């Protein structure tokens, strides 16, 4: 399985890598990217930042790189992709986002990832009563789960 995590030049993206031990990870970001490939991940350039075509650009990058799963982190990407989920689904691409994302920016220490209600990874021992509708990367915020997002690069 190949996973594209956006915001690839941020500490947030690097932190989320550990959730996907058996996957090939692409850390994608806009503008110039390092030409570094490690055992755990490689970098992918997503072109120039253009909010008008974010969903189309990410779809193209996923298809060009053979990506199976997309985990967007930038706020504008999250909002654009939440409106384009059907398009990604038609191409067989899984996007780790809830249908109606609520964004709260916060620094976080502990976090977890859900894939359509299934807990994929948690940095702490997490007991979840009901995970219906959870899809994506979440941090713990005021004793609740908050979708992880980062400020747009520009």
C-alpha cells in the first residue's frame, strides 16, 4: 500500500509516519522538496500552491505515483477534498477524511488515525466507545478528538 501524506515538510507529517509501518510513504508538499529517499519514506513535489485546483492536483499526483491512500493535512486541502470524495472514490483512492470536517488547530502530543471507523494507530492506549464516522488523523483536544490540520503553506 502506498500512502501520500501532505504537508510533507512539516513536523506533523513526519510524526504521522509511524502509524503506517508496512506502507510505502510519500511525504508531499508544495514548492521545492528535498531529494531524499529513506527506508521509511520519500518526498514528492506537489507543484505550486493553487487553492483553485487543489483536489484536481492531488488526484493527479495520486494517480501518477500509484497512491492508494491520501492523508491531507493542509486546511484548504481538507476542505477541497471533503467536497470531492466521490471523485477520488471513482478512481479507487481512499481519502482519510470525515465527510464534514471540523477544523481546530492545536499543538498536540498524542494522536490517533482512523480508517472509516477502524482505529489504525494510537500513540496512547485508546478506548473508543463508538468510532462511527471517524476517518483521518485526530489529536486529543479538551478530552475530545479533533481532526489534525495545519495552516496552508502560503
